[in-house]
C-alpha cells in the first residue's frame, strides 16, 4: 500500500477499560426484565411474523390457564392434612419430653427398661397418689412443696414428713411386642418394704417415693419394672376431656360421694351411675377411679351399696377408665374427631403422667396399646376364692407366694 505520509501505530492502540460502579440505591432495586419477555430484541430488526421458533407462533401458542382445578385442590388439602398430623406428633413428643424432665433421678435409676418398647414387651408401673393440689378436694391441708415432691416421685424431704402421701393406685402394664396386659395390685396388700417394717404395700411411696415403691413391688412379685408413670390428676382430666370423654361399663348401679360429696364443702363430687355403659367426662372419670365406698342409691333394685364395693372393684374401675381412653384414641369411628383435635390431644396426652418415657418411648406406648388390644381385667387377689387372706394385719390382704407366681406368669406370658 502506498505511503500516504501519515504514520500509524504498528501495534494495538493503548487504551484502558473502566468498570462503572453501581450506586447504593441501584443495588436495592430489582432488575427490570420486562423488556426481555419473549426474548431479547436486536436493535433495528423486527420479529418475523409467523416464524416457527420451535414453540409455535404467537397466534398458534395456547394461553396458559391459572384457574383452580380439582387436582390442585386435592394436592393442597393433602399437604395441609399431613402438616396437621405432623404438628400433632410434634406436640405429643415435646410434651412427653417435658414431662420426663420432672421425674426424680432416684426413680429413673431404679428402672431397668430401654427406649425400644414397641419391639420388646416391657413392664410399666402406673402410680397414683392420694395427694391433691393444695386448696382442692381432700388436699386442702397439703403444702405446695410437698405436693410437688410427690408429683415427681421424690422421697419426702424438707418440711414434708414421711408417711404423708401414700400410693393410691398401683397398676402394672405389660406393653410391646404385640402385648398389652394389665395387673392391678390392691393398695392394702401386705408386703415387705425395704428398710421399713412390713405393712400395706402402698406405704412404700410415703417413705421413699417412686424409687422405693418400685423396689418394693419388684421384691414382692419377683419381676423387674422397666418404666414408671405417675398420674397427674389435673392432666388426666384434661386428657379425657380432650378425647371427648370415656365410656365405661358399670356392672351394677353405683352411687358414691367422693371427698364428702358435691355438697360437702370440700370440692368433692357425687356420682350416680346406671348399670351398663356410661360416658364420663374427665372429672367424673377421675372420681369413678377413686371410689372406695359406695353410697345408697335412690330408688329400688340392686346396687353396689347393697352388694358391696371394695378395693378390688376400685382396681377394676381404674382399668376400665384406662381402657376407655385407649378405645377413644384407637376407635376408627373416632378418627375424624381425633384428627381435628390432634394437636390438642397430642399436647394433653403426655401431661396425664410424669414418666421416664419421653420423646422416643411414649409414642411407642401409644402404638403398642393400639396393636395389643384391651385384654382381660386382672387384679391380684381379684376374688374371695383366690386363696388370699383378706383379714391380714391392720386390715391388709395377705397374698400367698403361689398366688403371686400364677398372677405374674399370666401377666408376663399372657
């Protein structure tokens, strides 16, 4: 090329590239992508009409519908139901774990169980005490400190003296591995209490709390106790109310005045139950479990007052209430009700007991109860013909060794 007299650089031009920095407000603004809808357009070039780009032309492409369809409704209803069920399980697990923190360390150390109750049958001791919250029923004279001690299964200490609170309910439950069996121990059974003189078996709780009661029953029956559950009476009432009450089959007309009756001025209650099925709310079910002596019923006909009512009948009533709760939770016809109130039931159910069974074990107990069925009512020395002496020292019941062995074998092996 001829030289035009102008000198040009032989290499690339020397220049610098600067990157602009976004302002503070521009970082907070969302990018405007409206211009990119349908693809970027090159300047000076118009889109060709009718051109097929693989998705069809604008005129041929179907419009997207955003209406409600049955499939979408079913999907969201299903997700909501699963969420509701999950919330119920979470409430149950958290409540059970909080209750397990309350149990005394001595009681936990006395147990022999493991968390995997569903796959291997284990023995659970259900304890109820004769203490009541201060200012209610026959617990008006008890202090808050002493009531807290017994509710946690602690040995009496401080200003609380030994012998103040005895066990009011002693029931063994064999659950897991397809089993769900119950054995009630009358509170007046005569037994050896470690470190104390022999007397009624329920006195062990008054001397050494749940730990001593566990040890006493183990020595008396020759078995190991794996878990313990101390009944919280307020929580027990709330649970029964949450499941819509319980239905119990009363063998004979029963009337009773508990803690002085409804008009006694002590917060008591009066029950009039007809023979046959009766549906009880939480307060009535708890009162039915506590009846020790029947009252005369109005009208004619046989009643528990004329036929006699004792501690053995009371133990059967307690098992009937436990069965009633379990039936409410596992009845297929109650499924819609239990589903709607799932989180409430899940939260209230563990609060009925202070137990070592927490987040992992308590749900397994519920499943074991549903799988194992109700089972027969079994009470140690359940009849006058059982071979037991019902006129032992201090009005106690003496149980021969042979009677104990047979009861334990039936309880463990079915």
